[in-house]
């Protein structure tokens, strides 16, 4: 079932989640709903979704870096290590990051280029995987969601500009202060 995406300023988006303790039918239904919801996301198309983004404050996110990729389900994830920077060489900005919960706002957030993630799958089995490049960025964005941190907060912490999309064009957002 496709669920509505929670939008800012809903408090659930800035609240740290609770760990998953029961790997039951309710969890499996949540994961199916998350996949349906992410699959249906358009303008922009989503590549990751945290349970908080559909109003459920538990430690679950899914990701699918490309349309042809299989979904990766990460339950109770923890980043064990990270290294490198995801900035593109030749002094270009990192790719613009957006969020399904924040309409039409984008920013060149700097993320690390490689993360090692410990997590459980939908059956409760433990995994440790290394994600690089774009999947590493998605992992960091979604783990931030589970910790109640939005990408706009990361952007402001880094002194990066925010852009708002108007009729397909990006315009820099002038922040007070």
C-alpha cells in the first residue's frame, strides 16, 4: 500500500527512532508499504526512504540507487566507519541532495564516499556491508533520518547553499542572518 510521505515541519522527522525488536508480520507489511511508496515517488523519484518518512518511528530504511536495482532493506542500521569525500574532482560541488519530505529544496551536501554499515535484514539476519559512491550517500542520508537529522541541517552545518526549485530552475535561498 502506498502511504503518504510525511513533510516538514512534522516533528517525527526530527525525532530519533526506536530500534526494531520484533521481526513479525507487522514489520514485513511496513517494508512492503515502504517499497510501494518509494516505487511510486515521482518528482522527484526517490532512491531511499526511512520509516519515519511514512510516519513510523522505527529504525528501518530501504534504498534502491537505480530503477533497475533491487531494494536493500536496512533494519537497526549503524555506520561503523566512513572515509573519503563524495565531492567530484576538479573542484566541482558534490551532487545536489534532496528529500521526499522536503519539497523542491536541494543542496550540495558533502558526504563521505565510503561507509561500512551494520544492519539486519527483514528476517533479522545480521549484515556488514561496504557501500561506496552514490549508495554511500543514500545510506548516510537515511541513517540521518533515523537519527532525526534532515539533509538541510547538514547543509547549514557545512555552510552550503540551499536551492529552491521554481518551474524547473534552481534559485539560491537567501537565509536570514
